[in-house]
């Protein structure tokens, strides 16, 4: 290719979930990261208000993690886990099982949250089949649920925009209503008061389809990506009761709520409900190497593995399940969480973070604020005729003023690394407040 026809350097990378045309005419590049901070390619400091993408919970550039990855790369770069093992994958699973809810001690490794969602759904189907209930094929998700972009997670997920380009979804999928009731729960702190009855809609689906056709219900304990939707009080408890009554598996997608985000190892602990299957990713390796996982109730593993004839029990897996570099990163990350009590730090900072978030209440166009753990959602009134434009303006202004936030629709989400100090919280909400005023 001669010089003249060579494409611009930005052309080749098709960026995920992005307005590629806008970005390529207004690139914002991150080049370095440490602790709470990113630096742009031209050296400007940007405070990380979103832990990357809800994932760098221990802050950036943690030496303990990067050194563990380097060391492992020098010892053994890769080894398969199909019919073979390597010790570090087993150690990583055992360390994960130390922090998962009691009784969920069997861990299947994936490479992402999307793969974890699809793996969890497949395990649920295989479990019922192993127990002679192969008619249980129906999967139930929830409106505004996000479970990644595989066909399983996308189908069970409840985001119209993510589905409409791709034609048919999985069959036999239904959705519960989402739990966002702005008229009753606006500006709630922690779990909102109203909405437990929405869990009762599961009973309606049972009546409609028959309990013995339903395999599993999958929800995020707190829906992050669709705008910080905190479950109403007793909502998850009610879902748990209904699932128990009808033999339906309850799956929690803890890709965001895992690893300290809500002030406990997993969100299920904070919210007081234990699922049968729990998915994770992101914070598992502090995002230094991609890795996800699915923890299952021991009886689910026993039913699939113990009940099978000789040979492979679960026809599912990824070349990189338990990848040595990811396993090394996970072990080092979990050690950091323990040594620095990152969930405890999040819990200690939560009241201050909550006050700072709710102090934005009277700013122009702010119609709701909600929070739990170190997550806050600030909802803006849509700009007439141009929904999402207001939040996008706030995002751009924040970035240019040195703060990384995340927006989804007209909702601004903050989820800083769990190592944040009060001074970071002050800076975050100060910059955000200025940007919201500027966007008015
Ligand atoms: N589940 C949830 C709850 C998520 O928030 C995400 C990502 N934001 C995913 C699944 C998908 O994870 P990934 O992008 O790693 O596939």
C-alpha cells in the first residue's frame, strides 16, 4: 500500500459501543493509569470516577497484580484446561470460592461478563436436564437487565437498543418488569422503599407457563449499566422465595456488584439473598487481564458432574478458561482485596459518597439521584427532541475538566475505585456539578 492510500491511524479499530464517527473526529485518548488517575496521550490528568468500566476496583497499575502477571508469563504463558490442569487455575478458583457466598464453591472460568452470563444460563439448563427435568427450558430476565452481548445474555437482558439490530433472540425467554419507579422512589438512598410487589410478577409467569417449564431467573442484584437501579427493599428476598417454591434457579449477575462495589465481597451479601448461580468478571482480576467466572451451588455441580456417565460432563468451555495470566491476576487481586479490606473501605466511604451525590439534587435538570455502595446514578431530564444529549454534554465537559464519568441514556453513573479518599469524592462531585450547570 503506498503512503497516500494508507488509511488514517484511527480507521482500522472498529470501537465497541461507540459513536465511531464522532470519536474519530474528536478523539479522547487515555495513555497511562495509576491509582485513581488516568493521563491522556497529551499528559492531562483525568480522575477515574468509573473504575475504568466498573472494573478497576483496586485502582490502576497495582504492582502486586502486574508483577504476578509478569512472573506467570515468564513461567508458563498458556496451558489448556481441557482434560489437563495447571495449579494456578485451581488456586484461583479456590481463592474465588473463599469470597463467594457460602455453598457456592464451584467455579467455572470464562473471559468476560458476557461469557459468564451465557455460561450461567447453559449450566442452569444442563442442571435441570441432569435431574430429569429437561422440559425446564424457559429463561426469565428483566426489563433493563444487562447481561452482556452473547445471544443468551442479550436475549435474557432487557435493553431494546441492544436487541433491535439482531433479529430473533433465544426462544422461550420472558421478562419481569424493571424496578425503577420514579414517581415513588425518586432520590432514594440505598434500597428504595417501594416496589417489592414487582417480584410477584414472577408468579404470573409461573401461572402462564407452568412452573415445570421454567429453568432460571437471571437478574443483576443492582442493575448498573442501565442506570443504577437499586432493588426495592425485600424485592430480591421475594424473588428467592418464589424460585424456591417452584424449583426455579436464581442467577445473580454480579459482574458489577462483585468484588467490593457494594461494601461486601458480593452484592448478594449486602442485600441478604444468596443465589444458586452467580456470575462475575471485571473486578475479578482488577481488569488487568480479561477474566470472568461463574460460581454455582455445590449441588448444581454435583448434579451435572456427579450424575453423568463416564466422559465429559458439561460440553462447554473456552480455550482460555483459567488462563494462567488471568489466574495469576485474580489471585493477586483477591489478595489485595483481603489485605487492604477494599470492601470495608467502600463501606466506610459510602455515607460520605452518598451525601456528596445527593448534594447535587437542586442542580438544573437533575430529576433523580440514587446510590448504594460506591455507585451513584444521577438522572437528567432528557433535552426535548434530543434525548441523551444532555448527559453526553456532561460527559464531554467532565472529561475535558479532568473527570471520567459514565453515561447511559440520560443517567450519569459514578463508581470510583474502592481506594478513593474523601478528597477524590469532593473533586468528583465538584467537577460533575460544574458540568451539569454548564449543560443547563
Ligand atoms: N453483566 C453485567 C451486569 C455487566 O455490567 C456487564 C458489563 N458492563 C456484562 C455482564 C458484560 O460484561 P463484558 O463486557 O465483560 O462481556
